[in-house]
C-alpha cells in the first residue's frame, strides 16, 4: 500500500522520537489523498522548466491524520511511497506496519549503539538504583516488594503448571481404571 491508495478511515502509523520517550501512534486518515503537483525550485542558470533533467512538477499528496482529537496534516508525500520522515527524522509516518518496522529497528539500533558507546550510563543506572536503596530505606522496601511480587508470580505459575500436570495424570489414570473395570 502507498500514500495515494489510502482512503478516509485507513490507519496510519506515526513514530515520534525525541522528548522523554518515543511514541508509536495509530492514527486515522481523515481525507482521501489526491495527487497534486508540487513545483520544484529552479536552479539558477538552469534551462527554464527543467530541474535536474526532469519536469519541475512532481506529484505529491497531503494526508490529514486524526491523532486523538487533533487533525494533523502531513504534506509533500510522494504518492507511491509507503513511509516518510519529518522533523529531521524525528517523526516517521507509514501506511503499513511493515513500513514502520525499519524505523523502529533503526531507533532501537541507535539506542543500542548509544548504550554500547556510553557504558557509563548503563552502569550509572544500575549503581544509581543501588545508591537509592542504600540512601532511602523506603525505596529499598519498594524494590524488595517488587522483587517479592515477581518471585511469587513465578511460583504461582509453577503451581498452576504442576496442578495441570496432576489433573492430566489423574484423567489418564481414571481412563485406565474405567477401561479395566469394563473389561471384567
């Protein structure tokens, strides 16, 4: 699917990087995109009507996406494209989930690279948590409670699995006993 194939009500995916954390929003297309000409800026000294050997008109579409209660326009989109970036690469829009995957992967790779290049920050997060626990007994209690809850959830899962196994064994035993009783 490409931008010119979108219809009113189609989903559009918007990845916004920057700020305190990245946001992925599924918005709704408000308008049906219709291709219209975009006039390219002519290079000084170039032949009139010619830009890099092509016509100076390039078709583009504008999409208006509803994000929450707000209508946000995305203009100058190449009609045959399925994704585009805005705000110096901080915002990526795509008309398919598949088109959004490379942008999310690139964001994660950039963050992994940043962490790998700056091991201090990863260590600072771990050590900072340790420091908070040593300086603030309440924080330490909360962290220990979180750990206890996580451990209990794991143990409850094990109990459920054991009970299911026992139930299956009892059903099998019951079938064998019933089959033996019928054979007498």
